[in-house]
């Protein structure tokens, strides 16, 4: 696996699975994909209903978290890729695929995410993004 593919694969899995906190009065642990989803939905509501009331602040909250966590995920993927470049290509491929599979499996099987905005207070990845 080439370095660029390694970086992008790790970045996508980090964005999809790693639980990150949200600033505010709520106890939230969600992956960056959830913050992106909430920002897009809030922007759609703002486009249809208008920008009155707290909607722009809510959009700024979700979009800010999404952008910061996208940057952090990219930096983490870049750091991991840099650390893995010393390994042979075949070994690097095995390590990356195993790590990504483990992260996805953990996110799908265990209730890692805390979401006061969803139907369940604790959820796995499928419940979080549905």
C-alpha cells in the first residue's frame, strides 16, 4: 500500500469511528462524521427556514467541531502514516488494514458514543449514523 492510500484510509476510518467530545453543556462523544452530518442538516434547515433565532449559532457549533476534528483526524492520519513509512510495504498494508478493521469492528459492536440528540443515550456506529 502506498503512503498516500495509507493516509487517506486512516483518515476516513478516524473520521468515521473515533469518538470526540463536543464543547457545551451536553455530554457528547461522537465521531467527526456525526458533527458533519449535524452541520449539513442544520445548514439545510437554515436554508429552508431562514437564519432566525439560534440556528446560525448551532450551525457554527457543529461546523466548527467538524472542521477542527477533520483537521485533527488528518494530522493523526499523517502522523501514523509517517511512523509506518519505515515498515516494508507488505507489513504496512497488514498493519493498516488490521487497525482499520479493528476500529470499525469496535465501533460497530460496542456502545462507544454518547448522544443526547439521538434516540438512545449510548449507541454504536450504526445507531449513531442512522
